[in-house]
C-alpha cells in the first residue's frame, strides 16, 4: 500500500507538464508502469533503457561519439535518381516481345 506524507493528502497526484510537439499523443498508462505511444504501443522503462543502451553500444562499436556523427556519415554520399520508362527498360534488358504464333492441328 502506498504511504502518504499526511493522512489528508490525496493518493493520486496528477502532474502536468508542457510536452514538446514531437511528443504529442504520448502518455503514461494508468498504473504508471508503461509509456504509451499514440498508436497505443506500450514500453516499460526497462525496455526503453535497454534500447538506449544498445544504441549507445552500437555507436561505440562503430567508433562514433554520437548519433549525429552517424547521420553525417550517411548524408555525405550523393544520391542519383534516374527515371526510366518501364517499356524502354524492358526492351533494353529483354528485347522485343514476340507475338506467339498460333499452331493449328490438322
């Protein structure tokens, strides 16, 4: 049972804070044991700590000091986008399609 500092204090204390816009929709479960996403997925503090630990160990193994360094490495390369008509691509790779000849049995 939860101990109260004074007998007349309420058992449930509601804490409200300003949440940044990127965290809009996130909340805690009724018992306070899970962080709940807007999609209603739940995560425990232990699981979240484990995910953060794994992330830091992967960065450490890669020799990077932060996630930002990893993102900079990805952004360094240039990306080339080529749009090709599917019919042209098919013609170049497979050649012209031949119509099937009909055989008649005599």
